[in-house]
């Protein structure tokens, strides 16, 4: 799993923690990479308190998040608010199955169950959506296929990306 965002409540850090607790309770083996700055130390401290510090890995700020996104099987954006999310575009370009919360502009970038799993804004919904994607290889592959078919429409952008990688 991968999320590129500052770690705070506005970006759904609390939802991510709750989702990780659900994954662990359901005995899902996972590593969740977070690329970005920790903005709320109390939220970050609760990860260790909940025994999630080996599952939720913070790599800090990186100007090029592509290698981290590329490592992941699923990209997760648990935000309460986004404008036009660049990190979601990056995950789309890399054809990663995506779990994203239903913030106000999400439907400008995604269609639920076509190219992403759009879930309610809470940790349980995020966790359930992740588990569904892990367990449902057909759904995961359909997202990948739909994202790949969209890339052909953006071949210039993809060429730029491959040069960057």
C-alpha cells in the first residue's frame, strides 16, 4: 500500500490508522508506505501505541514519489479534502488500483468501480475497500485494465513519466 500526502487528519491520517487496525485484525499481511511530512505528531505517536509501527512505514518527503508508488500493489488516498490531486494522477499513470475517499472533487478524476474504489470518509470504509481489492483479483485487474486504456489517450504524458523514472 502507498499514500503520498502529509500525515494529518485533513489528509485522512486517522482513517489510515483505523484502516490499518482493521487489516491487522483481519490478519492481512501488509506494509503501508507513507510519502510526506508528519504534520500531527499525536496522530503519528498513536501508530506505535496501537502496535502498527512495523506495518505503517514513513519515508518522509521525496520530490519523486514514483518509485514508492510503483512498489505498491494498491494506492490509497484517505483524504477529507483534495483539489486536483497530483498524487492520484501519478498512481493512475502507474496503473495502480486505487482506494480513495469520497471527497468533493473525487468524481472529477474517478468513476467508482470503474477505475477506483471510492469509499465513505471513515477508516472502516477505507479498510474494507482495501480488503476487497486484495481479495478480488478480478476487480483489481479491471481497474488496472481501465487505467491502461486511459494511458493510451495520454501517451505524451506517459512518455514524460518513463523518461523521469
